[in-house]
């Protein structure tokens, strides 16, 4: 992660290098999309679901056809990040497109992000005129957990802006974005019912257990105003309906965990976009990245003997 951050920083300083970098990724993903990857076994068939798309996002998995779409390219251009078969990049695009489709990315909207680290989303939201509260763990706890060393933690607006400097002028960023330390397991009541949208990108699986992540989602929804939208992404288990990984550092959600969560949220009066567990039909969707992980294709990976990908959940408060 740190080496990738340094590479992007270097490329950003050299205009000719940036053009070359973008062209490299354009050619690379075109080749990867056409390449015949060995079909590795072990991915569950969850049933008859249509191919997910970004034009009409629902609660869905990361797949390659979304990444080669015009909608995906549109958001990558805004992010100044060439499209690649990366599930983390997909999470950012999924969150952006979902909130855009819901009419939340406009002047005067208020958004709250959890576990933001140094992601570029606050900068994009501010670019669209939103007022943003970006949160992360307080520095001492983050340091003990190793997030600071991996460049995945932010403790100030300056650190947040490091990923948005090509997206939005610093003066506007500092005017529309504020940073607040927040423990996702203990969301302050002062944040309740204050926001038009909230989000988190692959953060809730690191809260200590499956149950901790579920409780976070439920508590985070208290921060929404009526009509507000939440978008959360996390790890999804593609290889088992029964066993899974559950540790202090990382937990992987199964189909039954997601279905139970949806049932409970709907019982509590929230609207949840329908679940789509189509994991992709292209050759690149059959590729499973193994340690040490590459930059692309990285849509599915092996994690502690499980095959995982990213899932995005869309929840609306009535």
C-alpha cells in the first residue's frame, strides 16, 4: 500500500508520466478482460441473478463488466485513477454512483464517512458541493492496530487531502470537509439524524467480529435524516455458506449473514436495495488472486483459505 501511494505521488508530479500511466492501464485492462484465465474452482453458485450493473445499482457484488462500463470510466476520470480490475477501486465507484443516482451528490447535502483513512471520496463529495464529515480512529489506537504504518489512516484534514489534491482545490476542500475522530464501535449520539448520506468502504469487517460489523451498520443508520441513504461495502464469502473467517482483525460475511441483516433492517423499517449475488461471468471473474496480491486483476482473492470479493449494501431511512 505504501509503495503504491508513493508511485502515485511520483506520477502526479510528472505530466508525461501521468499520460503514460493512464494509457498503460487502458491497454492492460483491455488485455486482461480478453485473457483466458484458468477457471479456479470453489466459487458458489448463489442462484439466478442478473448481471449487476452500475447504471441501476442495487445491493450487489463486484464484477468485471461493471469495471469496463462507461459509468465506471466516468467516475475513474473524476478520481484521476485509471480503471483497473481492483475491488477497492470498485468500492469507491459503487459508493459514488449509488449516491449520485439517489440525488445526494449536490450542493448543500451533508455526508458522513466512517473509517475513511486517506480515501479520495471526501474530495469528490466536496467537489459536488456536499459538506462532509470524514472520520477515522483516533491516532493512538490506529497506531497500535497498524493502520498508520500502512498509510490507511488519517488524523487530519491535510492527510485526508493528500488523496484529493488532483480532484479539488485545497481551499474548497478545507471549506467543505471536516475531520472527526470516531470509533465505529461507539458512534457519538451527537452525530445522530444529522446527515443526508453516510458511507464506509471495506472498514466494518475490521471491527472485531461479524456481530460488531452488523451492530455498526445498524448504529450508523441512526446518523441519517429521514430519506437519507447509507452505502457500506465489506468482505463477502464466495466459497462457503457455513464456515467463515472471524477474527479481531478481519471477518468475512456469508450469504446468511447478509440475508439476516437485510431481514432485520427491513423489520426495523429501513428500505434495503434488493440483493444480487451474481459474481460475474467473464473469464477475469474466475481469476482468484493469491498472496502476494497484485494490483490487477484483484476482484476475487484468497483470504485465509476462503475466496472473497466485495459486496455493497444500499440502505435508505424512511
